[in-house]
C-alpha cells in the first residue's frame, strides 16, 4: 500500500511479503488518533494478499499501522472516499 492512496471501496487491500509465518497487528487510526479498527493477521511465507473490511468507516483521512510483535513495520496514510 502506498502513501496517500485513495480508497473508494468497502475493502482495504494489503499485500504483505514475509520471510516467516508471523502474527501481525493492523490498526486503522483516524486523524484525531482514535483507533477505528484493530485486526490481527497471520502471515504466510512469501507474498500474500489480505482484505480488511472498511464498509463502516466514513470518508476521511486515516493511517494504517502494521506491527509485528516487537516492531512497527509500516505506517501509511490513506484516504477513504464514499
């Protein structure tokens, strides 16, 4: 997922390439720093695609934080337009 991506669907698509099977935490956060959604993903080795339901999230600017057990892996901004 690239920064400032505009999403006009009911699902957020993530492509994750992992060297190992691991549990990742995904948080969707609004611009007021409120956690809107928490999702736990179990990755597979290699590249895999995941979908997160955002049908109940209103239009606005959000951040997605992807974290492993010990580290922040990625922080990306995205915009939802409905």
